C-alpha cells in the first residue's frame, strides 16, 4: 500500500506483472491437469479421433 501512496510505479508494475504471470501459469496448469484427468479432452488435444 505504501508503494501506491508514494507513487512508486516500478514496484506497482512489478507486482502487477508478477500477478499476471501467476494467473497465466495457474490457468495453464489447470488446463493441463484437466486434459490429463479427462481422456476425451486429452485425445482431442493430441488430434486423435474417437472411433
């Protein structure tokens, strides 16, 4: 909060960037785990067709 009040923009930018990177990595992890758990999605990702 002090960084905002003192207008320390590099600190604020760093925190926002870190938050965005964490958000993207968590979404990627959830997508990969979902594909690993659900064989139907995994086969779609690998380009296999259901027979």
